[in-house]
C-alpha cells in the first residue's frame, strides 16, 4: 500500500537524510559536491515549513519509507521566471524513490507521481 503524507517539521531530519541520498544520486548530473562535513547541502530544507507555497511529502510503501517529494503550489509570480497560463501552478521540485523499493516493483515512479498529483489538489493544496 502506498501512502503519501505531509512531512511534519519534527521530522525535518528524516527529510534531510533522504535529501542526502537524492543529492548523492544526482551529483553526477548536477555537480553537487560534499562539503567539509561530508554532507550535500540543500539550502531550502527549512523553507519547506516557512514558505506557504512549499509542501514536503513522505512516500511510504507498506509502512516503510520509500522516498519523498517536494512540491511548490501557487508560487508567487515574482519568484518564478516563466510564462504561466493558469493561475494555479503546481511544480514537482524534487522526487526520490529509493531503489530498493523500485526493485521490489511495489510502486513505480509513474504511479507515485500520479498519486501525488491527485492528492495535491485536495489534501495538500491548503495549509
């Protein structure tokens, strides 16, 4: 069973740990490097709870952490440099689905994104 829920601020450290996996996995493409403490930086971790348009989501499969998604909803126009035809804008900023879950074929990236899209409109659209 796939569950997608908002990440509470008290679980910020879990998001930080998962972000390390994401940054490592994507570092060959985006050039992120370890800092002097052996960590990949992501300066927007705290912004997930302070910016009203951000939504950090935890993905679980059968009760086990499977990944995360960071969404941005209705971003103020002054923060984006793109043409927006629709007043409601939803952006999937970062998405990680752990390889061990993918190999079990319990959930696919496409199913998770589809589930996120359907949940966002009703459940995560307002704070």
